[in-house]
C-alpha cells in the first residue's frame, strides 16, 4: 500500500513553495513523522514529516521545483518494501511533460505558471524562464503578460489596410548587468541561485527603501545599570525561570513602554489611513545560515521580562533549527535588530515594512564620558532608530529613543511602569 507525500498547508497567503532537499533517497527506510523533504517558502523553511513508516517509493518533485499546496511530491510504500516497478513510473511522471520549444530547458513550468499561461493564451515557449535550470515561474509569466500591451499597440491596423503610426514606447529598463570579468577569474567563481527566502529579503528591503520616507536618529545609553542588575540576579533568575537573563528582555520591555507613550512608532499606513496598534508584537531579527528572519514575540507588552526571555529563547532556537512556523513570523508591529552580537558599533537599520520603526542595538564598548563634571569609563552602546517620516515626526522619534534610553539607564522604571 502506498501513502502519498503532499505539500502541506503553508500558512496564510502562501500557495506555493520550492523543493529544498530530500533527506531520503528512493528505496531508503523512513519512520513515521521523520523529516523527509525540506520546502522553502517566501518566509520560512519547512520540513515535511513522513505521513507513515515504510520505504520511500517515489520522488515526484526534484530540488528547485516549484510546487503548489496539496501537490503530490512523493510516495511511501507503507508495507515496508519498495515497489520497484512502481517507483520508476511515478518518478518519471514529471518528465512526461515535454519541454516547450524555445525555452531551452527540460524543466516543466511551475503549476502556477502553467495555470496563468493557460488563462492568458501563452505557450511555454513564449516565456523566458528564470528558475533553476530555466524553469518558467509565475513571476516570468506575469512579466510576459505585462510586456504584451506594448507590443500589441505597435501592430499594423488590419481594418484600414495601412500601417498605423507606431505608438512611442518607453525603452525597457535593462536588468542590472555585471561588469566584465577576466577570463582567468571565471573558473574561480561559483554561481548559486538565490533561495526564495533570500529573494524575499532582497525584495522587501528594497521595497522599504523605495516606499518609506526613512530616516534614522541616534543616541547612546549607559549600560552599567542593566549590566549590574543582570550580574546580581542572573543566577537566581535562571534557577527560577529556566532561562538565562539577557539584554533583549530589558530592551523589549523598554521599547513596549516607549510605544505606549509614542503610538505613532507602532502604527502603519493603509491607503489614506493611519492604523494605530493598541498592542505590541515585537519582531526580533535573528541571523541564520539561510538568511535573516524576524520571528515575533506576540503581546510583548503584556509579558514580564522572564516571559519575554523565554519566548525569545524559543524563537531563536526554532529559527536556527529551521523550525519556525508561519504564525511565528507574522503580525509584527515593531522590530529590534541586535547587530552588536556580531561586533557592529553603529548602523542604520532598514524598516521591516509595513512597520514604521526599527531599533538597532550595537556593541557595548567602554568609553570615557563626563558624569557630574568628572570623566569616567562606562560601558556604552549606540542606539539607532530608523523610522518612517511619513508617520513619525522627528520630535516623536527622538522622544521615543530618549524614553528607551531612560528605561535602560534606570531599569527600576520598567518594574514600576514609569
């Protein structure tokens, strides 16, 4: 008896994914719920568990293929022995679709691309593929459709029998091309297709720059009070709560306090409206091997410092293990990015659209500062707040950052809600 392996529901608004890698080969034993294949979506990487124990009988989608939710991607022989005759038939199924002439690839178009081409009367040979091994993706079809009206307007008029005057069209914007590379260097380069996650990161960051009126304001904070408090109670804290006391709990709590006073930093633009959030879902930027992800601490304003640290610890571990769910990634209203863990002294973080603010933390470095007319050496950190000037005025941005600074330099304010 064979059990199908299908693409699971991937979350709100996510309809397709790319096959990342298969963890098993055809003919290998697999246990129930053991990860069998990795899927890459626009937001997260998901491991699909085996629906039953047995032998991997067939693989119907290869790494790099784009598949829709519910699509058949493989099968497991639940009886314990692989059906050798069935495996080649199922594995060969994707190859039954002949390559379209002119696109120079044996890869069939993705399901969403095929559907869009059928709806718009396009053949696969009419669309240049940009996917792995030249596969035609949905975005390629959309680009081809967008280019058609310009070509149609320049067609001769069939009703008048004479050529209509061509309509001037703006020259297409060429794709950014690499500069010339010395022939001796070509053999020492490696070309790798961007993952879906990296493509999404690149697109979203560039969109944020193009859309928002982004500005950054800076301040510095004396970290000695927080560091002293942490040193005094970190062992007791860990013993009671089962999690280490870090800096992110203090920063997240300080941000939540400041958001209550300056709600514009916790708002977003929706058309001609401003949407103010009466809650704080704080995104925490986490660097992973596959790129930057921003899991969300939900209702952080209602959590204690211990509760925030527990949730950040869970999300960080899930991010590094590739176990983040779609729910973990959605709904953030403000983001904190800690470049200090990598040694960054100063930066201007880019907004995580559609949010209107992001706080950049940096390296703690001892510096001489003037205190009460005397020069003292203190552990200082630069803070950077990037904000959307369409929503947040300069006065509000500076006030927000000062409130964060005040809370960190007198952490008892966080406990007393001041």
